[in-house]
């Protein structure tokens, strides 16, 4: 076990091997082997989409539920640099690239299912997923064009005066809180397309 769990790469590889085993065993037991066609490709894209979305929103919620409320309690104040210098830049790396991956895979899911235009123009039958997609697109815009540029100043990744840093802090916080607020309804709209009588 240690040979696997001491490395993140090997842990992830083990997750993929486990998934393959599940698919093969279930296929053998039920006699229904996976057909590699367009529907399967669209389904795999949906799975990749949900995985990226979990990484993105998981980190958004980590920031809002854990990091932001805990920071002011960390004593002595100097030890907060462990977060700002090491944890936060790493969180923001996975956060912003997961946001982009979620957008790309989400748009591909809509394209592969043949309703991207209907969803983005909020046509009947696609209104809920369309609203969810627009909400998530606004959230991704916030990540890349508001949160990340302001966080770069706050964390000292780019040069900024003390005044610029003080200005950037509430902008980044409010955009992050806005995304947390949106995430509730956005996720309802995402799952509504398949599952809710809307
Ligand atoms: C701009 C970004 C996004 C776009 C374009 C997008 C697009 C889509 C599309 C087209 C679907 C398939 C709906 C269907 O036919 O059932 C979907 C489903 C879904 N999305 Fe997104 N999405 C985005 C962001 C997110 C985010 C941030 C999450 C967070 C986890 C997320 C989670 C889900 C989930 C859980 C489903 C349902 C899968 C299912 O019911 O099988 N999406 N999304």
C-alpha cells in the first residue's frame, strides 16, 4: 500500500486501474460490453467534465470554507506566510486550470450532444442547462480575469505597492464569494438537464 500511497502519481494511476477493473468486471457480469461510439465518447467527456468541475469548485469551496476564515486566526502572524507563499499559489494553479478544463469539457459535452447553440441561446428544453452554462462561464471569467490578476498582486507573484495590494484584496474576495454564491444554483442547473422535471 505504501508503494502506492506515498506518491500522488501512483495513487492516481491506481484510481484509473481500479476504474478499468470495474468497467471490465461489470461488463463481464452483465454481458454488456462498452460500445466505443459517439455516445460513449460524449459520456467520457461528461465524466472528464465532472472531474474538472469537482477540482475547480472543490478548491473554490476550500478557499471560502477553510482558508479565508482560518487565515485571521493563524498566530503568530508571520506563520501566515506558509499559506501565502506555498499553499495559496498551488491552490490557485489547480483552481484556474481546472476552471478552464471545466469550461472546455463542458462546451464539448454540449457540442457532442448537439445542443450547444440551443443551450447558449436559452431555447425551450435547454433553458436550465443554458442558464447553468452561462453562470459557470461568468464564474470562469471571474477566476481568470478578476480573482487571478488580483491574487497575483496579493501574493506577491507580481510587483504591487502596499496600496495596490490593499485594493486588490476585497476585489478578489468578493469575486470569490460571488462565485461561491453562483455555484449553488449553477450546480442545480447542471444536473437538471438529465434529472429534473423542469
Ligand atoms: C462553463 C462551464 C460549464 C459548461 C459549459 C458546462 C456544460 C455542461 C453540459 C453541457 C452538461 C451536460 C448536461 C446534460 O446534457 O445532462 C453538464 C453537466 C454537468 N456539469 Fe457542467 N458545465 C460547466 C461547468 C460546470 C461546473 C463548474 C461544474 C462543477 C462541478 C459542473 C458540473 C456538472 C455536472 C455534475 C453535470 C451533470 C452530469 C450528469 O448529470 O450526468 N459543470 N455541464
